[in-house]
């Protein structure tokens, strides 16, 4: 076999020529395939964020509803207590009345009102 020996100069001369030939040829453009993995990952992340926001909104709404129900219960209890308080005030006024005291003195203790010792206070006008 015959082997041809190239000198260093020949290699330098031949190399740019080869590069020029490669550059002169139009290179076909690469067609990029869509990256479905990246698309799916982004889709799942977006769906996860949307679901998390929906879940947070539902939990917040549930908390607001329970707080509203508790407020209604407290308002009902307040109105009941106000009504009971007014009833008790009326009862206290009735128990403090002089008619009650005289009736208890007459019925239970057998006392009688002295008609001769009744004093009337005159109000100046």
C-alpha cells in the first residue's frame, strides 16, 4: 500500500478549502419538534395552581358562612336575653310596689292600715 504523506502546509491549505465548501452549501434548517413534556409540565403546574386557588376560595367561603351562622345565633340569643331582661325588670317593679307590700302585710301578717296615721305630702308648685 502506498501512503501519501502530507506536509503541514498542504494540510493548512486543504483545510480552509474544505471549510469553504461546507459553508457554501446551504444547510437545511432544523425543524424543531414541539416539546410536549415541557408543555404538559406547564399545564399541570397551571392546573395545580388554579385548583389550589379554588380550594382556598372554597375554604374561605366556608369560613365566612360559618362565621355568619354564628353571628345569627348570637343575635338571636341577644334578642332573647333582652326580652328576658325586660320581663325581669317588670317583675322587679311589681315586687317593689307598695300594693304588694300592703297585701303581704294584711294577708300573711294580719296587719291593717291605720287610717288615722296617713300623711299626705304636699308638693309646691
